[in-house]
C-alpha cells in the first residue's frame, strides 16, 4: 500500500471521529439545554388559554392569578353584562394549578420530547387546566337576575272585545341558565377569553287557546241581562269550551236536530218524497211545528207521543241524558210531567226550562259531533247503531241542514259568518229562550258552536238574540281563523 493511500485513510478516520465528537457534543449540549428548559414553559403550552413562553411556572401562575381577577363579559344577544369573579366567590387554586403544570413538565422529559427538541421542534401543544372554584348557587342567581332584566317572555293572545277577536301573540326570548353555565365557567377560567356567549333561546308566539276564546265570549255576554250557556268543540283537537255547562233550557226548535237524526236512523236511503218534504218543511220554518210533529208521528209508527219517547230513548242510548221530548210540540204543558235529568235536578241557573222539551248546550253540541264523526266513518252513532246509521246518511243529514235554514227568524249563529264558511245549524226557542246549534267548516278548522240565551219569563226579542249570537259566532270564527 502506498504512503498516499495510508494517509488518505487516516484523514478520513479523523474526519469521522471529529463528526462523531461534534454530534455527541451537540447532543450533550442540547440535553443540558433541554433539562434547563424543563423549569420553564414552552411557547406551545398554555394555561387558561394563555401562553407563557419561556417563563417559569411560578411566574406564569402569578401572572395568571392577576388575569383571572379581571371581570367577565357576558353577551346577552346584542347587550352585555359584566360579572366580577368575586361576586360569585371565584377562587383560583394556585397550588393545584402549579402542581398540574409541574407534573406535565416532568412528563415532558421523555425521550420523544427530547428528540423533538433535537430537531428544533417545540413540544406538542397542551393546555393545562386552571383549577378554580366558585359558588354555583351564586352564579345561577346572577344569571337568574340577568334573565329577569333582559328576558322578553312570549306574550299570549289577548281578547280584543271591540273587534271580537284575539290580538296575535308575540314571540320572545328567554335565557337558558343551565346551558349558559358551561360558557360562563370557561370564561372565568380563561386568561384570554374573558367573554361568554349566554344561551338565549327564541320562543315562538303562543297560539290562541280556548280559555282565551272563553274570556272573549264572556266579555261579550257581560252586557246580556239573562242566563247564557255556550259550548264550543274544536273538531281537530277534541278540546271543548263550556260556559255554564249542563244548564237545562227549553229545547224548542233546536230539538228538531235529534228528530231529523232519528228519521235517518229509522229509514234507509233514499228517503221517500213525503219524508223528504216533511224534513225540508221542519227545517225551513221555526214558527210552525206541524212538520216536526209529522216526523215524530212517522218515528212512532203513527203515534206522535211514541215518536217523542223513541227519540228520547235514542238520545239516552248515546249518553245524552239531559235532552228529552216528554211530548210532541204544541201540546198543553199545564199537566206535563217532565223527565228528571242530571241537569234539571239541581239546576245552577233558573232558565224557566219547559218540562215538555229540554236540552243543554253540551248535549246538542255532542250530538253534532257524533253526526260529524259518523259522516267520516267513525264515532258513537256507528258504534251504538251499527246497522242503522251510515256515513252516507250522516253526510246527507249535514247537507240537508246546511241547505235548509228557517226563513221566518233571523240567522242567529249564521248571521256574520263569511262566505268561505260552511255552516249547518238548527235554531229554536220559545217566548223567553233562544238557542242555536251549528256545525261550522272553515279554512282554519271545523268546530261546533252551541248557544242558549234565556231571559227568564220575559219575552225575548229575536232581533236582540240575533245581535248577541252573531257576535259570539264571529268571535268563534275569528278564533279558528286568525288574521
């Protein structure tokens, strides 16, 4: 081997040894630097969302204590509220927070963290939690006070008497205290983000309720110097409204509704011409009761009294025990023995109810509901009389009453209904009582409205009753069809 080759080999080994020495020296120096750095916080770490680059843990915690004493800003929609931490007994636990930081720093002395240091990579990001406490009770009380001052609860509809309607409800917004607690706590424990977005929920305007309609109807009836009973049934929800329920009234022409229903129960379709003519005559006149008595005679197979008893029995079978015909129309009542009912046993109001023919607003309203349900292939009529009623018959019955209304008295509940409403109603009365029972189909929903008015032994003008009933009917229609 030549001297040149030997020299080159020795030179190479020298450079290799030097390189190894340099690398070893770098590693040793960096290890020392790394060890020294463990006493300080890296820039990639935070405590309470704030970085303390190259500061000691003691320095960081001392600064953090000052930061956490600053007020917290709470955003309630577009407004702000300031919360002083001391107001809810906020306490920063310096010792425990420092311990967590020290433990984390000691764990970062692992080989993997040293290798990151060698290649000039900072430690992995980490947020050391702040250990603190506060009074949960006082925090919730503070938020409750904010809610009291800032919340706008939704407003329910309210009766507007002059317009016979309900003013629309108004939407609102309410603070959700439970869901607002976490962001509040995060802000309390953050040195940087001292603002919290409170959780405020929008609340829709409450829909109108039958209770509010009842207030409107009662307000209209307040000027009526007599006894009144009202029944309303929402055919969509099944909810009912009662004003003076189960008060007996003279049935009068209103009781022609169960008579018509009994005809449809007794006879199959198509009805003969004579029966149809009697039905039409009974429904288009109120002041003549001859057609109604002729129908009772048919029902009783030639005995008008038997027809009245059969109609009464059918009502009782349907659970309508406050309605009866003790005799046909236009019979002397001086010797009439009335039928005892739950309503007339201890009546809450004196309505001078005739012992011959009685009913209540609730009974007639429920009968209308049964007829409507039958027309839609359901309800009590088809259950109690499965082979004697059919949906087709019930639909024809409704159409018959819608097409034929009395021409010799005012329209009562039909007086102020708009053209888009379809109403089948049966009015009636005697010298001191006026009643009407309507099934109304409207764009906003179908409903039943029954009204009885009584002036107790004082002659009751039809025109006066018409004004009251027209207003009550308008109020009910406006409830189901708000503008």
